[in-house]
């Protein structure tokens, strides 16, 4: 990254000016532009069971290797070699976090790396922000996902094939291919509509996700925990030497299931 274009069209190579371009762009991207009232969580009698060491081990096993570490500088490979006593300690800590719906403030910050995609390198919009989260944070949310995953999966329509166990978008591609072949063979009119949501993961409203999770029947304690994880979140971008700190008020960070739930309800309204 040697230069960036300002909103007025001028190009700057000054590092300080480029940092301001980055700050302004991502502050606007991650800021909520839609007013959504705070969703009132229903009261239920569900009490989340204690996190067991087996829950921790299962979550660790499902984490992918060779991924970049977050602010804690811990890699999944490190977790897979920790002794049983540390696993028991994590289980006790996670149980307390679920009970109190409070987590470390250090979990509420991430490191964002900008990867160039294509097009004009001076256009900040042509860089993909990759959010690197604390691995312990991801382990905690993985434990939650393992508990609510079945509830979310059962509430998805058959048209939703991505990010689902036992489903594949290849099936949809095959269906579309057959439709095109049949329409050509019998000379029938066929209309296909493709929707490309710009910055889809980065622009999901938090309250929309909270409401969608409630509508899917997810226990209130888990929803309250996820809301706590999203509250007062920041990310740090280091294009050069100085960190650019940006408040994150929307976007999906914890689990892909959160995005699936909100996206499926959005597409059902189209």
C-alpha cells in the first residue's frame, strides 16, 4: 500500500493521511446506519449447563490449524497441546462467563489485516479486511455454537445450503444446471436472479442478529452472552507503524451461524 485516494478524489502518499483515509472508511463501514431498537429478550427458565472439559476438547479438535493468531498471539496448535489441567481451568472459566454473561475486555478487540483484492490499489474499498480474533475467544464461541447449532440448523429452510452440515451449494449448482438444460431443450423461458450483498459479513446489524436468534428459539442466556461479546467491540488496523483503532458497531464476528440466521430471515422477505 503506497498511496490511497481520499473521498474528494485526490491521491495521497503521506502515511498520516493514508491512516486517516483508512480510519474514516472503516469507521463508516463498521458504524450502524440503521436505527434498530434494542430487542427485548424473552424470559425463559433455561439455565446453561456447566462447560465440561469434554466440551473444551471437542471445540479444540474442531478448530483449524495453520491460522493466523489474534491479539493474544495464541494459535490453535497451542491449544491442541495443552495439558488436562489447563482444559479443566478453561472449563471453569467458561462456565463462569456463561453464568455471569461477562467476559474479559481484551476479548473485545481484534486485529484487522487489509488484503488487496483487485482493481485500483489506491481505492481503499479494494482491500478485504481480515479480522483476527483471540483464539480463546473463538474457542469460547465455538463451545456456544456447538450447543445452539442444532437449534439454528433446524430452523433453516431447505433453500439454505451454505454453512450447513449435510448440505452443499454444489447441489444447488447442479439443480440450476439441470434447469438451464431443460429450458433449452424444451425452449422454455427461464429467469435466474443472483443477489450479491456488498460487504455482507461486515454490515449485518447486531440487533438484527439478536432478534433472529430469539426468533429461532435460542435460549436467552446464550443470546445475552452473544450480545455481551458484541458490545463495545473495537478493532486495530496497523497499515504502517501506528495503530488505527476503529469502533465496531455491526458485522458478524463470533459464528457463521449468526450470519446464517439473519441472512435466511432477510432473504425470506425478498
